[in-house]
C-alpha cells in the first residue's frame, strides 16, 4: 500500500496525524500534512485507512 497527501486539498485539520502519527507529519510552516513514507508498513495500514476516511477534504490518496 502507498499513500500520499494531495497538497491542493489538504487544509491542515490534523486528523490524519492523530490517526497515524508514524505516517503523517504536519508542516511547521502551514500545518498541512504530508506522508513521511510512501510505502505503508502492513501493521500501519488500518491506521492509514482510518486517517483517509476521517479527512474532511479527502486529501489522502491510497494506492495499491
């Protein structure tokens, strides 16, 4: 599974970083999220899926 955050949609709600802090980090500049690793370890897949489902902007893109 791979994940990334669509920068054009992210509004910095921080829900993804709360759901999967090992995968998402927030920018010190604008608070927007980014995925720190494109490849998601199997033990974190459920957390990433939860993060994607709670994103109000649907900015989290999961593939694979």
